[in-house]
C-alpha cells in the first residue's frame, strides 16, 4: 500500500512544493490583513473585513470551476499530448472569465446587499463591510482570469508559474496593506484597495507567463476561438463543481453569520481562527493540486497503474503534512493568536476555541486529497453530491442539535462537515478504484 520513495514521489514533490509555497502566500495575506486590523482600537474593522472577505469567497469561488475544471481538462489534454486542446481550452476559458467578471461588476449592488443581509452583522460592521465590498468587486475580471491561468498552468505541470504570480502579487498586497492601513489610516477601505490592485497585478503576471508556455504553431483562428456550443460545453462540464463550491462556501458563510450573531468579539475571534484554516487548506492543497495534474495525466494516458501510484504517494505526504500542522497549532497556537490580534478580549475568546483548530488538519486533509483525485479525473458530479450530502445531512443537523452550545457547537458542526466529506468521498474513491470506474465514461 505504501510504495518506496519513487519517481512518482519525486514528480509529486516537484509539482507540490511550488504550489504549497504559492498557496501559503494566500493565508499569509490573510494574516497580514488580520494583523494590521487586529491591532486597531476597534474589532469592527476586523469583523468588517471578515464579513466582506467571506462574501467575496462565496461570490468568486462560485466560479471556482474556472480553476478546478481547467486543471482537470488541461491535465488530460496534457496526458494525451493534444496541443490544440490545451490552447483552445485556455483561450475559451479566459474569455469566459472576463465575461463573467464584467457581469459580476454590473450586478454587484443587489449581490452585495443580499449577501450582507444573509450574514446579518451588527450595524457598525455592516456599513464598513459594504464599503469594503463596493471597492473589492472591481477585481472580479482579474480574479476569474487568475483562476483560469493558475488552473491551466497546474494542469500543464508548470507549478512555478502560479508561484511567481501569487508571491509577487501578494507581496504587493502586503506592502500596500501596511501603507494604506498603518501609514495612511484607511482601515478596512485600505485593505480593499490594496487587494484590487494586487489582483490585477497577479493577472498581468499570469498572462505574461502563459504566453511563454502556450504551444507554438497555434495561430489565432475561428476554430481556436470556438463556437457558442464550445463555451456552453465548458460550463456544462463544470456545473457540478459550481454547485459543490456554492454548498461549501454557503456552509462557511453560515459559520461566519452564526458567529456574528454571538457578537462582534466572537466574530473577530472566529476570523482569527479561520485564518489558520486557510493556512491548513492552502498548505495541504499543494499535494492535492499536484495530484490533480498527475491524476489527470494518468487518465489521459489511460493508465490505472499510474493512477494508483499517484494516489498513494499523495495520500502519504498529505498525512505527514497534517501531522506537522497539528503539532504546530498544539505547540504554538496561543502565540500565533497573540501575534494576530492585540485586542485582549478577542485574544482570550480565540484561546477558548483553540482546541477545535487543533482538530482541523486531520479532519480536513482527506477532503482536500480526494478533491484533487476527483478533479484530476473530472468526476465533478460525485464531488457535488458528496458535498451536498455533507452540508445538508451532517453540517446543518449537527449545528441545530448543538445550537445550545454556542460557538463550541458551531465549531463542532464545521468539524463534522469535514469528516462527512472525508467519509463520503473516501467510500466513492475506494469503490471506483475497486471497480475500475475512473476510466469508464
């Protein structure tokens, strides 16, 4: 079951380490956002960015298939060595990304109003969050183009591209955060402006990288641009990822909203702890993203042996990663929380719920890994169904049954969601591997 360190292990690491470094810049940005706002004299600014950022997680990652679907399709085209399919997928997906981004800007007022109403923060936080959101929405085309560029680069096994894109862009964001918030005193508004500027920087860098990677000999043509049916086919293939992503993000938004109803201090404390969840997901996603590329290549090559080798290699390294993160939170959790916020009340509240954070790496790692397998194999319908089951049949009932436990019940429901995803996707993975269904269409 556990192969020796092999060529597959080495290939996984060649892909994984740049992606892990890339992914870790995302929560690093969240850490800076939290730190610069967490040391101001009021928790409302931190709560406003928590609400606003969660709103945009839902809004943007509703279209997360622009990244995930592109990775799976690009990886399979890479495995087949189909140069035309690689180029056509990239071009068509970028055009879709720009179009969807412009539509989000056009309809942003009702979308933001509905989102804030559902999250129901305090009036002070609502005003600041609305201001943050009205600025942040202008990054929509850039964000969706980033998703497509990153997905294509991962699928074509060039992980250094996303690493350069996001490290440089997030470095710009961090510098602007400090400048706008600490120096100029723009508070949550400054965080939003910094983020918009960084998103367009990342998209521009990504385009330059991709232009050097696109297969040569593919002149722009009507065939390459495709017809309406080609774009509808991309959307159709990825509709299951969209539903799955909406379900996951709604669960996280529900978590934030229920925390907000317990007061601004609990909301701010949960925002600090959720920042560490981002560290967990982005660190462990390095192995999952590498698995997406290599699993997709195996499917493109129609190799069951390669599929198994990649899966067990990714499984082993994901477990080691979860263990290291757990030890880090157990040994340094109090210090990390203190590093993020100087507000004594928020700090002590976050310490109360630290044990739940320590459980997250080993409860979440399985879902991240299986996401990589199912995305690489483009088994997106199964991803949707397991997420709907986990959210509707596990997360919500557990929250309802433990609502009298306050924030502890809320954290238990989040842990239960992670475990339900692991169990349901793991069962399907075992059954498909046993029956050889990964290669059947």
